[in-house]
C-alpha cells in the first residue's frame, strides 16, 4: 500500500474517531447528530432486512445502473457527433458547460405529468444529470488525439471504423473514462435526490421519510448507505481504469 493511501486512511479514521467522541460526550447536539457506530448499526440493519433490500435498496440500485448506462451510451454517441462537426461542437459546448445550472429538480412536476410517479422520471433525471459529463469528455478526448497517430492510421489505409477502434478510442479513453466516473457520481446524486420528491420507494425516499418522522438513526443509516454505494462504485471504476491503463501502457 502506498504512503498516500495510508495517510488517507489515517485521516478518515481520525476524523471519524473525533466525531464519535464528540457525539458520545455531548460536544454535538444529540437531537441532530448520532455516533458513527450507531450509523453503521443502522446501515447493517438495512442491509440484512429483506423488506428494505427489495423495497428501497434494489430499486435505487437498478435506477442508478439504468441511468448510468443510458448516459454512457447517449453521451458517447453525442460526443462523437460533436467531435465530427466543428459547428455542432462550438454551438453546443457552452450549453453543456452551463447544463448543471439548469434546475432539474425544480421542474419535477413536468416529469410527473409526462411519466407519472414511477421509476421512469427518476431514471430520466439521473440520466440527464450525468450525461453532459460523458458528452464533453468524449468530444474533448477525440479532439485531443495526437495528429501523428491519425497520420499513422491513414498511412495504413485504415477505414473510418478501424480508425475509431484502433486509433481514436485508445487515445481518447482516459477522457471518456473520466466522464464515465463523473457520470457515476452524478447518476447517484440525480437518482437519490429525485427519489426524495418523485418516488414512494428507494433509498432517497427512505431518507426523506426518516427525516420527516424525526428518525435520526434511519436517516443517517440511509445517508451512510448512499456513501457506501458511491465508494463501491468509485472503487470498481478505479480498478477497471487501472486495468485498462496497464493494457494500453
């Protein structure tokens, strides 16, 4: 294990220990904060509860996966279009940069009208919220392909499809993968946040329900569960990225 990884672990453990002590001895208001160990117990209780697993964790997981896959497929496809057309790139790039200023969660009544209150509006918001990161990074990645590689591919008389497969994608994949990692985080944020207001199930709904009913243990247990999902997703993507890097290095 690298020194920086050890230091990161030490910092996290130290902060959690300090927080645990502060809640136990009353430095923090017990009506607002609970000890970290109690959060862990609540999260474990959720994970071992079949009802909570199928009614909340599983729906949220499926919604995140679908919104991420949709953002990945559409994002890479639209990114390719922006790469192929300078006019399209320069026209839509400013809108992509300003995309996150759009108050998606403020226009949720429109999504209710169009899709109802099921999982579809939740998936739609999650996908729309995460897709611009993939679009921008894909377009930038292809545009940053070194000219010497392009000339080399053309000197071999490669077709456009083979140029994509052997030249452009290998060169652009670090950018694309960065976009996919951002899309994962944004998918989780979009899905869980939308479940607060658009859903009657899911982890976001359970957190909101616990908050409205003054259930601190349920609320913090759900929050910790979301954090664990984010950490798990980033760990998996980091592992995949390291494997791809070794393959292309």
